[in-house]
């Protein structure tokens, strides 16, 4: 009795709406649904089983008739295969075309078979001997001998082989028996092809209640009342079927659910081919009558439900309306709209829940506003801090003093007839002038690469033959703009950390590429490389916004943060390095065709 008291206690804690709904389900809905489902399912299964048995019997009869046709064709091929007249016709020597025609006329076997057997569309023999070709005796030239069906027949050395192929003269496709014919001494005389009449197959299929397919080797449809399927692969069949077996499959055909009744068999003397007779049984058509009975029953049940719903609606209408208001308010909050402007009157559970939801939405909106304002202030502060950090380098030296001093050194070098030093000072002056310009405006790739070339030329003068470089820029890239001094730090890192510690000859390669949706810049050196642990530490450190660059050098971290602050998180740097072999830094930038 404990379980009974537990159920009573559980029912006592249910809301009134749930109790009313439970009474409706237990007394009315569930019994009607169970009885209706049971009757509908039982009727459906009975009708479906009858339909499948009828289809299976029809397929067995159709298979038997089809096997009779195949047996006749096989017997005819046997008679031709063993015919001495056929061998004599093909092995004799003829002095003139007239003798050949007369020989053909003395061998009327093909015409007799076509006359008395309506299963045959035509008979053709493809001769290896070069004789006059007519409608039935055809010389197998090089083109014919290279065709798959001809070579397959030769490979089988007289065994029967079925194929769905084009007739030689008309080009129409038929089911055909292929068989190589040999003379005395195993001399190959040619290949016999007997085509089965499509009209005969049409007559065989007539009167079938369902859509029937004849298929060869589960690969090719050889007959169906719709010509569009002929010669195509039967997608409704599995890849392997048991020979001489009957299978019922569930599947889809032209978008409809169907049952597929498949009879697979192997004709006599056909060791390599199987045929399938398949009936497509549409469930919608089979279940039409049961569905009508089910519909009538459903309408009766619907009437009962309608009466019940009217009675229940009298008691729960007001309750449902209040629940609907709460549901709409929850959807509004879920979609991000926290401004609930209406109220639910009353003092029950629904009104209390609604008031709680409204107070929660107000609190969430207030919290979002506070977090959003704080985030904006934080991002603004970080951007300002980065700009100050970057501009500190540029403000350390008085620009006018620096320019005048470098110009004086350049003139002294020219006066002393030292053009190499003068050129070196000129390039250094241009680099310093560029580094002290505004850093919040984009510059062209052409100008940026020019400054990098100055830097690399200075390094080459410094190291001589121990250093070389290569800058590769596609012509189409010169129209794009990038942040200033964004490539220079990568080149400096390659020189300082990659090449200065290298004992033999150093090399730097800079490549600027245009991808589909972005620009890619690669800086590669053959320096000492980076150990794996150090590389991992550098990669983690680059994405930490609060990390401060050491000293006055603008490192990889500052470059990464400048790119992400200006262009967004989808752009930035990635590093690849092998310790002892070198390092490659990849930079991903957006395509910008004008200064912003």
C-alpha cells in the first residue's frame, strides 16, 4: 500500500491544470489513441502482407516467363555454336564477292530464327575473316575488336556472356547474348551476338500491377516501361544479392517510400551473369484503403477530442492565457529584448513568476549596460596605451637635430669623395624620417618595402658577403596600404636573433603575396632558429594584451597587438621555426586600397 499512498501524495502536489490535463489524457486521449493505433497498424500490416504476397507471386511468374525466353536464346546460340555449316561458311576461301553472297544465301539459319522466334530482335556475327559485310555478317575491324563487349567475349573462350549493348547498325540498346565461335583447331571465327527484342520484353511486362524493372548483374536496367531508366544503374538495389533468392527491401523511389520485391536468378549455362526482376511497391498506393479507414476513425476521434477540449477549455482558458503571457515574455528575454512593458494581473504562481522574470530582466539589462561601458573604457585605454608605447620611441630624439646632423655627415662624405658612406647616410636619414612620422595613418606597400630595402642595404654594407637578401613583391600589391613600420620589426628580429649568432653566410627572404581575401607577408631567415619551448613561449606571449615590451625595441608582441587593435582578431602573426635551420614569420593583413 506504500506505492498507493505515494501516488496519492504525488497527486496532491500537482497543479490544478496538470490534474485536469491528466484526467483528460487518462480517461479520453490515451485509450482512444492506443485503440486507434492498434487497429490502424493491424489493418496496415494485413494489407501490406497481402500486397507483398501478390507481388511475389507475380514476380515468380514473370521470372519463369523470362527464363523461358533466355533459355530459347541460349539454345539457339548452342546450335549456331555447334553448326558445321557455319564453320564451313567462314573458313572457305572465295574468289569473288559474288561467291560470298551466294554462300550467305545458302546459310539462311539467321533469317529462319528471326522468322520463327519473336524473342529475337536480330542476330549478328562479327567475323575475324575479312569478308563482305551485310546486315548479319559484319567484319570485325580494329575498331570493333577494341570494344569491351568484343574483348570480354573473346576472354571467355566460347562461354555465354550477357550484356546490354548498342546494336551495330541502328545504335539502339538491347539485351544481348555474346559468344565467341571457334573453328577447327580452335581457330577464332568471330563473336556471335543475339539481341533480345524489346517488344517481347514489353509484352512480357504488360499487365503487371506494379512498376517492374529487369536488371542485369545488379548494375544495368535492361527493361522498364519508362525509357529514361534503360541502361542506368538501379540505385534502389543493394550491391550484392544472393543468387536464386527472393528479397523484400525497404527503400526510396522517386522520393516515395516503397517496398522492393527482388527475385535474383542465374540462367542456365550463364556462369558469370545474374538477372533481377524487381517490383516497386509504393506504400502510399498500397495503404490507400487502410488510410481511408484510418481517416474516418480519426475524424470520429477528432470529434470526441473536440467535445472534450471544449469542456476542458471552460476550466483552463484563463490559466492557459496567463501561461501564454509568461511564455511570450520569456521568448522576448531570450531574444535579447529586456524591456517588458506589460503585466500579468493576479497573485498566483503565474503572476509571481512573471514579476520575478521582469525584475530579473531589468537587473540583466543594467548589468549588461555596466559591463559594456566598462569594456569600451578598457579598450579605449588599451589602444591609447599602445599608441603611447609606440610613440615613445619616436619622441626620444629631436627630429630637426637628427636630420641636420645626418645631412652634415652626408655632405662631409661627398666632399671626401666617399659616395658609399654618403649613400648609407642618405638611406639612414630616410629611414629615421619615416619612423618619426605619424603612425596612425596607413602607408603604401611600395613605400614600406622601399624603407625595408634601405635597412637591408645598410645591413649588407655592414656584413659584406656574409649577408644577402631578396625582396619579392607582386606588382598588383603596390596599390594596397598597410600600417607603417609593421614589417621592419620582423626583419630586425631576423637580423638580431637569427643571423648575428650564425657563423656562416646569412640570408633573409621577404615575400608579399595576394591571397583571395587577404594579404600575406612572409619573412624567412636561415639563422639559428628558435628552440621549441622558447617558440611556444613567444607565441603565447604575443596574444597577451597586458604584456609590456622590454626596453625601447618594438618587438613581435607590439606588432601583433597593433595589427589586432587596428584590423581585428582575424589578422596577425604566426611563427614557424626549426632550431638550427631558420625561422619564418607569416603576417596576415586585410586588403585596403586607400589610406584611411
